[in-house]
């Protein structure tokens, strides 16, 4: 009887260990790339968010510095040495974070944080994520120390937001994203004949208000041609609907002021010239 109970207890322990193994979350190394600013608070915020969610999050920059003996601000260097860094840190995933900061003028700047998730075993990127761009406005009395403090505060808030988003990605259980497959859909946008103010309005809405936004990158501008790559979890049909609504907010109506062509995941939006596309009436008295 005692022997039977011992066997049952042993089996229950094995089952509990197996369940723990199934639920065990991967070890993650977090790299923050920015040589121009102190990013320790950003790194700490993200690793704390991940650790609280049950991940084993480590400071990847420590291992990077041990291996390369220098400060690296280059994602390629991390990927090229991913095998060695993975062994040193005992990490299954790399989260490579970049603080994006740009001065607009003396009284304002914009800031965002972007990230890439890299699977060290599969040797490929599995997802991208970034926070919406935030504008920081400085008062006339705000000196450089004041500006640095505001930038630091905003960076911490954004890094907390990013950490929560990364938790959502890595905790996802649906079959579509099982084993950390790519969560995002990639859409390519090309716009023609739009004013720059209209482009700014549209991209701000796509970043800050469109549901499912992940990342906007590869922005290019050549004359009257604008293009960018848009990462989102939204379906193409939904994205098309939101675009039409957004352009309608600036009094641009489909088929009246612009045409919209979609092929696969490529969006081409061409604004009509200001003159009547049907043609002018001409000089009736001369040519009638």
C-alpha cells in the first residue's frame, strides 16, 4: 500500500514537472542600441516587464561588451555573432531595441522606441514592434538639463509600453503564431501627388490611431512620390476602410479626388490633378 502511494506520488511529480516544462517561457536577452544616450532605464523597464510576466530576461549588452570589448550600435554585429552570444547568455530569443530620437526644432523633439525579436535557434527575425511617435514640447525656460529629464521620463514611459506589447507577442497562444512565428503582416504603400501636410496627417493616424499598428519604416520621398513599409496585425480589408475614412477627414474622396489600387499587400494611392480630369471645355467660340 505504501509502495503504491509512493509510485502515485512519483508519477504526480513527473506530471507536474512535464507541465512546468510545457509552460516554461524562453530565456531572453535584451539589447538596447544607442551610444549617444544613457539607455539603462529603458533596458531596465523592458526587462522588468518581461520578468514579471515569467520570462527570464537578461541584459544582452553585458554579454555583447564581454565578447566584442566595445560599445556596439549596430544590429548586424549582434546577428553576425548571435550563435556565440546565445551560448554566452543562454538565451533563446534576442530583443534588439533602438531608441529613436530626433530634434524637430529648439522647442520640440520626437521620440519612439522600436524593437526586433530574433530567434537564435531558427536564425531569423520573428516579429517587429515599435511604440507610436511622441512629440516632446519644451518651454522657453527649459535648459539642457530640463530637456534631458523630460526625454528620460518619456523614454521610460515608452519602454514600459513596449515591454507590455512584447509580453503580448511572446505570450500569444494562437496556432497562427505558435512557436513565435511572425505576428505581423507587411504592407507596402506608395502615394503620388499628395501634399506633404497630407502625408504627415495620414502617417500620424496610421501610427497613433489605426488598430493593430506595429511599425512604420523605410519612409522615402522623391518629389511628389512618397512610400513606406507598414507592419500591422490588421487585415487588408480593414486597412483599406480606415485609409478611405482618414483621407475623407481631409476632404479627399475616393474616385473623386484620388484612386486607390491594391495588389496583394501593395497599396498605390494616386491623387488626381487639381484641374478637372474630364478635360476643359476649351474656347467654344473658336472651335465650335
